[in-house]
C-alpha cells in the first residue's frame, strides 16, 4: 500500500459537542507496528463508552490525545501486517477490539493488536462480528467470571436478573445466560418485551411498572446474580431481591456503586455489589464468534449507518434506546 494514502475518518477535537462535535476528515492510513495488523474496515459498532469518552466522563484517562477517532469494535479484512505477526495473513477476515487508548474505529482502516484480533468465519457477517467485542465480552465476563455461571449447564441452577436486557450488553447477556443452567428474569421497556422473550428470557418486566421498578420476580425468585446494564437503580432496590449470597454486577460502575462495593466489603456482607472492569481476552472473543457461527448467539442489529452519516449513529447511541447494536459501515 502506497505511503501517505488518505482515508476518510470521523474524529473529534475536544470534549463535548455530541454528534455535532464529530468532524469528517481525510487522514493518512495508519501503519501497523510490531504485533499489529492493518484492517480495511467493513463494519464498526458503537458502545455508550464511545460517547462517554467524548463527553469527558473519563477525562483523567481518555482520550490520550486530540484529535481522537472513536470506536473500538470492528470487523474487516487484514490488508497489511506489522512485524512479528504470526496468526494472520493479508486477506484474512477478522473481528478485533481496538485499543481503548487509541480508538480508531470510525474510519475506513484501523490498526488492531494481533492479541485482540480473531478470525471471522464466512458464516459470521461483518456487522454480526463487529457487534461482539465490548458488549458481548462484557456480558461474558459478568456471567462467567463475576457471577461464576458455567455456560455449559454443568453448574447448579441459578436465578439471574438482567436489567436493560434489550440493549447491547443486555441482549447478549440474556442469550449467554440461557446457555447455562439459569432462570433469567429481564427488564426492558414495554415495546421490547416480546423481543427479550425471543432471546430466551423466562420472565420479562416492564421497568416502568411497579413490579418492574421494584425488580420483583413474577415467580417470586431471589436472584443469585444481577447483570446490571441499566443505570440509576439504588442498592436498596436490589438488596431485598437477592438470595443470601446474591451479587449485583454493575457493568458501568459510578462513584456510588464503588462506595457500595467498599461498604459491603468492609461490613463482610454476603450480598455484594461487584463493579465490572472489562479485561478483554482473545480466547473469549473467539469463543463468542464461534457461538455466532453455530447460531447459539446472535447479534441483533438495531440500525446500520454509513460512515458519512456517523453522527446519526452517534445520536442514536446517546439516546439510549437502541435494541441491540448500532453499526457503522464505511
């Protein structure tokens, strides 16, 4: 590939600004360094993390520098190898999670670390694959590591509650939980109740009803684990619904969640609030891609947007009512 060739990308130059803060630019195609691959992108998926970084919600950490090209979840074709890449060759179709420090997904090309890149079988479309990294890995880590649920039905039965079950993480969490020996109660908006049932949830609550707001199981179950994908629910609402050793796994822990976590630890409470920090691993991403290939897991696509209308996708993500994943295609 000739040097200094430009690509279309979407970036922002400062905190704030929402969709209007995104700028369409032509920038040089990045060069893969040692242990990296250059991917010609076919699909990118957005996560709330992306606009939260723009908003300055983790400004002590990210982005490392401006201008910043956002988005981490990509699928495409390897077109160039950095040195020391062992598992891929040019022409390979892949799914990758980009470095949260550098981003780069809202573009025609992006550089990915080989260590967070996995092969994408022909049975898995680019959009289906791009939906997986952040959201499905978060759901997988919450269920298997934080909640200790085995996804092969070998463990004791467990009662699981999934809040905001129609969203990106939630829709994967419902499906993955049902691969284990679990009874799943889920919350979502009224319009998504049938959708969440179709993913396999055993009971679905409209979060705007009295029972939904109280998180009360229709079959009077106490939850062994809560995969908490919503926001703004206080610990006092969860506590009476938990089993003796129940855990609330908060996928977007804010200051109050961290305080509750500390207090529960200090008081040796058996009921715990567990903040989740995603630690992505390629073997888990590969496992999820294989589940999609085997049709045991599906990426539900809320909407697709061309890269030149990335602002529409951004606005839809900020709105917070997407059903499944929002995809941007170059």
